[in-house]
C-alpha cells in the first residue's frame, strides 16, 4: 500500500474515496456502490463529510489532492468509522487487513491531537475513550474474520477434492462400486464432513478452517462396513 497523503477535516484524519479504494484493493465504483446500497447506515459528520461547490474546490486546492476527486460532483471524506463500515461491506481479508493498518498507522493520531488541551483529565478521558472504541472495533474485526465463510473458489476446491477422495475410495470411475453405490458413499462422506465441522452445509464452513477441511478430505476413508460393501461390489467383477 502506497504512503497515504494525510488529509484532515474537522480536526480528524479522513480519506478520499480514491484513497480508501486503493487501500482496500478495490475501485471507486465499489466504494460508491457500498455507500449508496447501505446509505441509511452512514451518518454525515460521523462516518463521512461531503463537500460540494466552492467548499469542495477550496478543500482540494488547499490539500493539493491529485487523485481525480476534483471531477466528482461531491467530495466524500471518510472517517475511521466510515472506513469500518466499508470494510464490513467488502468483507474480504484484504479489506480487513487494510482497515487494521489504517487504524494503527493513519487514523490513530492521539499523539497529534489538535487544539489546546486545558486539562490533563480531559486528555486522559479522550485517550481512554478512543482506546475503548479501538478495542471494540478490533474485537469486531477479529470476530468477523473468524466467522467469514469459504468463498466460491474455496467451495469449488472442496467439491473437487471430495469427489476425488470418494472416487478413489470406490476404486475409480469405471468400478462396479462407483456405478452401483456411489450416491451412498458421497452421502456418507458429506455427512461425516458436516458432523466433523459442525456445519449444516459445506458452504457454511468458516474460512479459517479451510486448510483443516482439505486435510480432512485427504485422510478420509469409508467406514469399515461401507468399505466391506465397496469391496464386495468390486469383487463381483472378478467373479464374472
């Protein structure tokens, strides 16, 4: 991620839509789509600031913003909490990792608090409040990352590996066992898979357990009774 140009509005650091998109590995259209689709969740002054007309032009010229924002009718400036909502909408590892970096290295400016602080107590209260909010946000990030489901490509990998494991156990695609009882063996495999990972459907598998699931498939073998049935089916070919 490139070094971000520091931009401030109302005594807090903000990011333009282009900066946020670059940080999250996406584009301006996706950021705008997420905002418009979930607009009722965003509150101006809390999650973003919007500038238009002369105010927008003066702001861009003052900060020498060169990311194309001057071409937009409205300049949106995203606060830390606004960036959090966008990371939640994108819900990708890259977005969450980028959000954590932004909190740690861009938005976190306790040591640069603007304006005079007349009381040590006031300073401590501000710092503690910020720290509490940061802890709550990071807790939510970790929870969501831990509960993200496998994506479409990972689901395809699970299906392909599972098919290979079951076909191998049946003795190949041309085996009598595959022709006669493959449906039951596939059902037995997926039943064990869902019981082991405690999920109602394999697409509900948490992404953090993907590698464990691949290993489960690699070491899976039919139960003893099912293996005997497979052997009996395949042995019929030898008797013919």
